[in-house]
C-alpha cells in the first residue's frame, strides 16, 4: 500500500452519501422522548445550532427523521380534525333531526378535552401523534354517550307532554330530573364499560405499550369529565331550551288515584302502592 498511496489517519464520513444530487452527511441525535417531545427538542436544537454554527457558502442543513414525519402528520391533522368534527355533527344531525341537539352533543368535546389534558399532565405524557389519535377516538365516544342522554331527556319530556303534565316550568324540571336520573345507571354502565376496557392498556408493558398508552390516556381522562358534564350540564341546557312558552309555577299535582309512571312517587313524596279489593 505504501508503494502506491500515502496512508494516513484522518476524520471523515464513514461512507459517501448524496441527497438531491448533492453530497450529504448524517448526524444522528438520540434523546429521551419521555422527557421532551420531538418538536420542542428540535426547536431548541435549531436555536443552539444557529447561534453557534455558521454554515459555509454552498452548505445547507435539514432536520429529518421523526421530526420530518411529525411535520407531515401535523399537516394532515389540520385537515383530519376539522373533517372529523364536521362528520360527527352531520351524523348527529341525521340522527336527531335538530341542529340544536347536535350542537349540545358537540359541547362534550371541549369538556372531555379538559379531562384528557389533565390525565396527560398527571402521567407526564407529551403531545404526540398517538395522543391526537386518542383525541379523535374520544370525539366518537363523546357523541355516543351524549346521544343517549338526550334520548332519555326527550322521552321523559314527550311522555309528560302527552299526559298533560307539562304546563309549567316546574313540570319541565320534574320531567328533566326524571329523564336524567333514569339515565344515570345505563349512562354509567356505558362509560365504565369503555373505561374498564382501556385501563389494562395503561398498565401494559412490552413492545408498543408506550404508543398504546398515549392513545388510551386521552380517552380515559376525557370519559371522566364528559360523564360529569353530560349529567350536570346537559339537563340545564335542555331546560333553557324547552322552557320557552311555559309559564312560571310549581309542578302540577297528579290527579287523585292516578299513577304517573316512575314520577308518581317523586311528585307525591310517598311510595305508590297499587291495591285491589275483592
């Protein structure tokens, strides 16, 4: 080798690469994504590099890898998230035949986002693509549970109206309470069934567990706050909507000897007992 070349030890690229017809060199950076997300890390790294490194003429620097993938997905989410909300609203409108009812159900989205953000903060999870996927799935769960609550409120309202017990705003309050209380058990069963199905993921370990946890966490946290919102806020909004045209006054007393479904015990204050004499 010494006869045909000068052998020296020098620093340089391990192999020759090219990108878009230009010579390229790769610098691999590894960090703990559990402590800082990719976007925040690259933002800080860009500031540090720009402040300390002056690129010669003809050279350029591009941040690639997971960061580049994240930027592409971020652009797609700008279209997917609004499209998801519009599709959910359209489906709700087709189901309820009322834009106002569909809007009430959509109110669960910001309330559920509160619980999702709280749980992500408690677990120390950074915002990522997996978290946004969980948020999108949470929107579907919100629509499902919200429709159930409105269904029972409508059934109680229509039943009171058909029986002539919807003359005052007090009657409306009674009907709404009846529909909301009647909905507690099936509503809780729906929410807890979905939540208990997701909890095993939160304690899972192994390959892919970190990704699945970040998908399930927003759904678990969001179901908790949306559950409380749908039980407390929905009835109040429903009352403000249906009270128009009703006069102020206490609930109408049930006729003597008349049993009014499950609401008779609540209106009279005593259990309803059906007796028969020979």
